[in-house]
C-alpha cells in the first residue's frame, strides 16, 4: 500500500528515490544535486507558514528569528522553547511544509531530467525493493 500526502501525491523518500534513479543510470549526481537545491529553495519556511496559517504573528516570528540568531537552534525548536508554539502546532506546520514542498521526482521532471514514465518505473522498482526487504521480517513473524 502506498502512503499519500495531504495533496494526494504518493509519498516519496527523496534519498531512496535519488539512489534508485542513480543506480539505474537515469540521473547523474549533478542532476540530483541541482534538483535537491531547487527543492530546498521551493520549500516554504516554517515562519512563513505560521504567519500564513495564523499560528504566529509577524512580531512573534521576528522574536523567534532574533533568538535563533543568538542560539543557532532551528526555528521550530526556538518557537516551542519560547512558548510561542506547542509541539503539536509545530508538527502540524512541519507536516504542512512537507506536503507543499515538491517531491524530488517532480523537480527532476520539471527540469526535463526524467519523464513521468521514468518516475512511475522508479517508484515501482522502489516498491518491489521494499517488499523484498520486508519479506524476511514477515517470515520471522510467521515463525513465532
């Protein structure tokens, strides 16, 4: 069974996808690096999402950024420590961030590196590999 994100896209582990695409020779290391940079640049910041979804005010975001500049800790951790967000709120924002960040396969497709057929084939290969890896574990459960 395939997991699905909030936007209805199949869930995809970026590192696993990159390794599979590299292993079958569909992408180069440089293409994966460029796609990873583009993906990171397309990812909205937690502070932006918090303002947009009315979890924090602009003033609170700037308070957290000031604290973050001093401590070096991640924005969300600083927000929770300062009592401006609770763990549940932070997790919701992180989930939202993940759901709106393009998948590595989407970026590689947009860049013309992969076709939709390539992506479908790579996902199939990943599923088959994961099923094979899980089979010994399932056999251990049957033996108990």
